[in-house]
């Protein structure tokens, strides 16, 4: 299938099969990142975090595989699907622990009051009794967040990725300290309710978990990987509670191994693909901001016999290999 069968910009509808995805863009269930090659020292850092039940903080440039580590660890140790908390400047600790749809709950309460009547007669007494008992079931309006789900008691630790912690509000790392030290938190909306057997839905599926008296206490500390691009310094009290690892700048040899693991040994052989790998390593050594998946995209293009050639190929490679620090 030639690229000329894809989009042409002529406005004519056509149904054509598209190319299969590359291995790193495959989203089939159970797909494990076996092709990830941990750099020197990373396996020791992971094992130390597991042994000491401490979070692992990985710092490095964009695209060096920081967030891929946890996928491979979870797959190797059968820790289940990875929970993800993507940090922005608006991220808060309560949202990561649990979510409460207060407006939805109030609306349900009003509907209940309307259906039972709000006067002074029998229906009014029923409505007041419903309010005293906590109104309609609160469980449908509660859901654990990714961190709250990771802290649920269980025999095996859950894997949690806290991605780009350095993008957070300045207070968030300090807010995390108590929860990460104690492994516990409470849901005030449940502490105040007379019913003590409410089950709350987990973050990543329909499963529910009991929250006795509104208290959650983990029994096995989760395997937590936090990533940072190094955009700002994190407070010392936070750092001392983490196992820290700095991702090294990839060399030509490590890039060659990464290309081979994804695309096969022939992909990094001498020739156009090998030249791309060498040039990419030189740009990284000069300080260019590049991600390894940019190299994988470019190599896949040059080894595909049906891909464009000549000036069109050069234009496409320029698009794929643009410095990430530019606009």
C-alpha cells in the first residue's frame, strides 16, 4: 500500500486500508512494553523502591522512557493495570484520593423530596426521615481517585504513575507527605453518615470497596513511580522520602538497542537507518530536546520500502525530528 493512496487533499471520498500501527502504537489489551530497555542502575532503583516501600522519583528529559518503566514493572510482577495521575497546575490531593459529586447528590435529594412530598403530613415526615438518614444512597456519587484506589487494602500492591510531579502547584508535594507516610486517608462525607457499610467505586473500573466509618488504610504500600522533567526543584522533605533516579542521556549504542528491540535487528544496520541513529545521538549530545519515539518514527519511515523517497522523505524527516523546545 503506497502513501499515495492516503489523503491527497482533493476532497474526493475514498475507502483505503491504512498501514498497521508500529509496535509502540499498539493498544491491544494486555500489551506489555517488553521492548523497553532499562538503562544502567534503573533496575536497582526499582528494586530499592519495592524493597523499602518508597516512591520512585525518576527525573529526565521528555521521551527517555520515564513513564514506561512502571508498565514494565507492573507486567513483570503482575501488579495489575497501572493507575495514572497526570499532574497539572490545578491538581489537588483530595481529587487524587476521591471524587464526590455533590451537585448530583443534591439533585437526587431534591427528586426524593419531590416524590415523597415536602409538607407537614405523612409524606413530609418520610422526607424528613430520609434527610436524617443521609438522604439517597451516597455511594453512586463517590469514586476513588487514582491515589485513593492505589491505597486500598489488598494482598498485592497496586502500581501508580504520578506523571510530571514538577508541573504541580508548589504545595502539592508537601500535601502528599502525610498520605505517603501513613498510607491512610478519610472520606469526610462518609465519616458523618450513620450508615457504616458504604462501598465506593474504584478509579479504574466498576469494582467497589467498603469504606468502614469513612476510613481507608492501606495494608501494602503501592508501587509508585513519579516522573519529573526537572522544570523546578522539589522540596527536600519530599525528596528524602523517595528513591531517586536520573535518566541518562541515551548514547548511540542505547538508541541502536532501542531501535532493534522495537523494529528488529535490521532496523539499525549500517545504511540510512543507522545514519539516523548516529545523527540523533549527536543531536542529543549537543543538548537538543528530542524524544526516543521521534527516532523510532523516523527509522520506521526510512526502512519502509513503500514510504516516500527523495525530497518528500526529507520533508517528513524534518517534521518528525523537530526539536521539542521550539514552538
